[in-house]
């Protein structure tokens, strides 16, 4: 029988993390912290388990957590999402993306994505019989020319996926970008899937341009968020989705048969933790310190640093050093230098020859220092 995803192999994060382990390399490839989450948070989750909160949560998520999410949206973006009808707790951002796409994408629908794009978008669209319309961004600045985006529009354009701050480039959308998008999609039914999992990791005083800030977009948008990024707990696979009631109704029809509900004690523990907004407000400062340190260390290597305005990823170009394809270069860095990265070509559908690698800096200072000690030898 025919594969639903011919040409798709194992995702790049699994491949690179495995190779890093085999070669005992410092793993700056897959994005996850190598330090512990706040012990208080762990304690809250453990307490919930010990207190017997170990059975199914409501299908849409625990009310106490949905209410706090709605409060957070109100506090940060003055956006009203009704906790009962417009907020759903998911098994990470990935499941929220999968579910939103499943709820709306039919065979022949076109979805515009901005490449380099996070790896789960395109295969999910393809599985549904949708067509991926990639807009290719290019280093060093990965800027969007909205007039060119317009050229991708057709009568079948169903959805646009945004991701700001963007994985892997660290680029963030500006107010000007959003205004251009509003102008382009005015008087259309084009939906937006806004992947905002790095909303709290944005640097140099920049303001996160959530689609929640713009009523014209909000009314036809899904917003995806991840507690893995917010709380340094990627292994918990906990996130949420926000959308206006009519969209959320369709989302939940899929969600109930996709995972039904998400684990109870973590939802309770996270809710207790989020009661204090300080638990997330300091995240940008925390990561800016890491970004600044990592960039100053990398300045001693031969790599050319690309801009990083958000997320916990730093991209570097080695175009001036070698013609080697990025996958080969990333493998060589693991085997010969003991440092794992992600080749950015993995985030494009078509072949590119950009010679760019992505490093994750959600790591302890000593990990970053050790990694760069090895990279300076290149
Ligand atoms: N979107 C982006 C851009 C991401 O980087 C990630 C995590 N790597 C996700 C979605 C998925 O988030 P989660 O781990 O919560 O499923
Ligand atoms: N989001 C993480 C990254 O970009 C990894 C997620 C995953 O392993 N699927 O590295």
C-alpha cells in the first residue's frame, strides 16, 4: 500500500540527538533545556499526584488552568478569550497544530508557510491532502516581502501559518509585518494558525506581536502555545490552543478523538504555579542573558552570526568557510568536534544551499562554554 508521506524520514531532531548521544557530543541540536525546572513547580505536580488527581481531566482541560490562560491573555494582550469556549489544553504545541489543521484542512486546500518552517507543519498538511505553499526566506535576515507573499494566494488558499518568534531563525514579526498581513487578507476568509510557542522569549525590548492584539486577525486565528517552552519542561508535552468560539468548536471535535484530554496532575501543578505571573514574566531576561553570552562566545569562532531576536536558537552561517552541505557539516561537527547542531535545510521542502546551522542555547553556562571551546577549533 502507498505511504501517506512518501519521502518523509525520521525527523531531524531525533536523528541529531541520537547521533549526538552515539558520539558523546554536546547536544545543542534538539531544543530543550539541560537544567532543571523550578523545584516549586515539580513539587506542585508531585503533590497533585499524591493527592489523588490521577484520572482523566475534562476533555477541554481543567477549568482552573483554562481560566489562568485566559487571564494571561488578558493581562499580556488585552485579549478576551472565554475560558469555557475559547481555550483548550493540549498535549503540547504539536498536538494543537495537528488538531487545528485536521479541523479545517481538506484535500486541495492550500496553506502558506514561511520557510525555514518548523518541521511538523508541512507533513501534517500533506497527510490531509492539502497543498503546502512555501514562501522561502533567505539568510542573513530572513525578511518577508509581503508583495511576494501575495503571489502565493489563490482561490484555494485556506490558511497561513505564522511562527513568531520563529524557529529556527529567531526572527520576529514586526507591527509592520502584521499590518501588511492584515491588508493582504482583508475581505478574505483565509485563516491564520499562529504558532506562538516562543512568545515569552523575545529580546532587546521588542514586543511580541501576538495575533491576539489584532481583532481583524484574531477572529479567524488559532493561537498555539507550549508550557514546555514557558516552564522549561519540554518533556511534559503540555500546551494550549486559543481561538474564537466557532473555530474552537471544530477544533474540539477533533481533539476529543485525537487525545481526548491531557494529563491531570500536570495541569493542576502548572495552574498553581501560574497563579504568580512572575513565573513567566522574567523569561525573556533569562534567555537574553544566555543569548548574549552565547553570541559573545561564538564571536571567537569562524562562524558568522545571524541575528537572533527571539526563541532559544542561534543560527550561524559557514558559507565563507566551506561548500559542504549543511547536513554533512552538522554530522562532521558531531563526529570531529563533538558538538551537535541542526542543519537549517531540514526546515525547507525544496533543496536550499544556505550553509546555515542552528544551535540551541537553552543550556547551562558551562555547557555553552564547553561547546564553544570545541567550536573555536574549527
Ligand atoms: N512549534 C515550534 C515552533 C516549536 O519550536 C515547537 C517545539 N520544538 C513546537 C511547536 C512544539 O511544541 P511542544 O513541544 O509543546 O509540542
Ligand atoms: N522544538 C524543538 C526543536 O526545534 C524540538 C521538538 C522535537 O523534538 N520534536 O528543536
